C-alpha cells in the first residue's frame, strides 16, 4: 500500500493554490514537484502562507470541509489602527453578504518577522498600518479580507500562519516541508 504524503507549503504572493493554469500564471507546480498531492483548502492568489498539500483524501476532507471547523490563524496587515470596538465586532462576528461570521479570536500584534513581499504592499505616508492575528474556524470566500473591510480596515497583506496544529515556522516563502505522519 502506498504511503500517504503530507506537505506544509509556504505559498508566496501571486501563486495560485492549484497545479495548473491555462493563463500561464505561477502555480503550485512551480514550487512542489511531489506527485499526487493536492491542496487541502485554498489560499487566494494575493494571500501568502501555509497551505497543506496531501495525498490523503480523508485528511484533505477533514482540513477543507467547513463542518470540521479546523481553526486557522492569519496575520493581517490592515490600513489604519483598529479601535477596541472594531476588534470587538470581529470577535463577536460581523454580518457579510453571505451571512454572519462565527466569532473570531482577534488581537493586535507587532509586525511579524517574515519575508518581504514582492511586490511590496503599497505604503501611504499619512496612513498607519497595524498587524492583527485573526483565528477563524470557518472558511467563507475571502473571509478575513471581507471581515476587516467590513470594520473599515482593509487588509493590505494577508499571511496564513497556522492550520490546525501546523504552522509556517521554519519554512521560508516558496519552500515546503514533508511531514512524517
């Protein structure tokens, strides 16, 4: 019997969370040459960070299916500094077009020690930015970006730090690590 493979991949900005693209954009195949693994969930092209790739269909379903409520932590660089009422709104859940988000764990954090983004995030001299740690257990389309926009603090950069118990610690952008399960 073939052994299942699971890989933690630190997806760079502007890379699609799939292995093929008819338009010739960068995809997972440009970074991962291990056969028969598939993304367990997605990260938008303009988001960075942890993507779990696996050949284990049960694990893929467990991580990707919303009913399993696997928590994910994101680091979001937002425009302006949110006040306590904005943070509280995210913590309680905000009403988006596709419904109320479940409560999130949210905290102001110092800028994480991570790789520079290429191209860099736009910088406005008179508008400060703030990093937030946001932990959610659902996965609506572009949810974190829509949540921060809803409270008036658009996301400038979004990095998924953690999925379940796995993090991007020690994995550089564009690199991956095989797990021993």
